[in-house]
C-alpha cells in the first residue's frame, strides 16, 4: 500500500471516529441526566472521549504519511459521515436543509484548506506563545459569557461550539509548535506548551459536550468542524508565515470558500431553529381513556385532581381517629 493511500484511509477512519464521538456526546447531552459540561458518571461519555482520542491519533498518523493539503480537507468530512450514522444507529434523520448546510460547510472548508500552503517560514517564540494563549482564553471566555446571555438554546449551543472550535484550533497550533521544538534529549523542555495544549484540549472537550444540549447534532458539530481548522489556518497565515496558493486569485477563492462554509453553518442553525414542536393530538387529551395506560399515565406521573371531577368515597368501617380518603378520577357521561 502506498503512503498516500494509507494517509487517505487513516484520515477517513479518523473522521468516522470523530463522527461517532459526536453522536455519543449528543445522546449523552439529550439524556439530560448529568452535568452539562462534564458528565463524568456517564460511561457513554467516557466512550466518546476515547473515540475522540482515537480520531486524533489517526489524524496525526495520517499527517505522518500524507501531505497536510490532503489530510486536512478529508477531516472536514466528519459532519457528512455523522448525519447518515446518526440516522442509522439512533434514528435521528436529517432534513434537506440540514444536508444542504452540511455539504456547503464541508465543501467550503475543504476548498479553504486545500488553498492553504503548508510551508512555514518561522516557529513561534515564547512571547508569541504566551500572547496567543492569553488571547485564546480571552476569546473563549467572551464566547462562553455570550452563550449564557443568549435566550435561544440553539444559538447558545452554536456559540459554545464556536468556543470549542477556537480551543481545538489553537490546541492544534500548540501541538505543531511543541512537535517542532521537542527533542528526545530534553523531553520536558516544552512543559509550558504541553500545559497550555492540555488545558485547551480539555476546555474544547467540555464546551463541545455542552453545545449538544438543546441543539441536536448537526449544527454544533458543523460549527466545531469548521471553526477548528479555520482558526488554526488563520494563526498559520499570521504567525507561521503560511499563505494561500495562487496569489491573489487563491486569496479570493479562499474568501469565497469561507463564505460558502459560513452559509452552511447558517443553514444548519436555521434548520434546527425552525423545527416545529409536536402538536398535541386528540389522543393526548387527559379526559379520554387511554388504552394500555396504567393508573399513573404513560409518563409515570400521578394524576392530579381536577376541578369538577366526581369522587367515590367508600364506607369506612369502624371508628378511626384519622380518615383516609382515596381520590380517583371518574369519567362522567354528559360532562365536558
């Protein structure tokens, strides 16, 4: 097998692992049985952490065998893989607008990454690293604060996903910087970079977990998938001296690709915001008898007394200091 083909296979499997992790995270968030940010008691959540680790490892391995211009665009397929996987395994089908938004985001991101040159002219200095870390945490904190000021749950989730994407993107930058400066003779010389890298990775993981609550799968996942490499590419262009291919024409094409990706995110967000709420049907009327329902109803909640309901009070034999009365609902013919 050629190294190029091996790189493609590793990148595709990495995207599948990331998609599976996102589906598990969304299901954990939808259950709403644990904390919003770190459901540590959920085995499924730890499974998603493991899947994310597998995806990251395979992505790094793909970069070792293939060029950055090929591997990074393939990573954008995560959202495309996630939608059919969610429909297949958890019955979460996506509509036409969600598919259109996912394809727009993927095509725009793949085009943007393919136009970015992988050649760098310099590495990050210590001053650049601390400035980048400080600005990153400030931006993440601002997005986190803004998310909690937004009333709409979908918009709040998208903002949290954007904050997660920023964290993951800068973590990739620090991974690159640490990998370039690391030497076997001094394995702990880059401990500050490793510390910042770890903090960013954990922050991104917790924010991405919170972003799935109340917004479904597609919009938060697409936001993280797009923001992550775009932020990393922006840092590469400004700090590493990277550039777009084909000069001015490449820059214009990159702007167009960025607009297409942004349009895809807007489509996914609008798709989630316009999902109609299920309308109550006649079978949900509590006054009608329901077949197959127990005395406590299908939701397990005890029926509450209503005004105008008749009650049956049976005879109480003997003398008791306390009177016990059982109230039961009773359908009365002719009453509304």
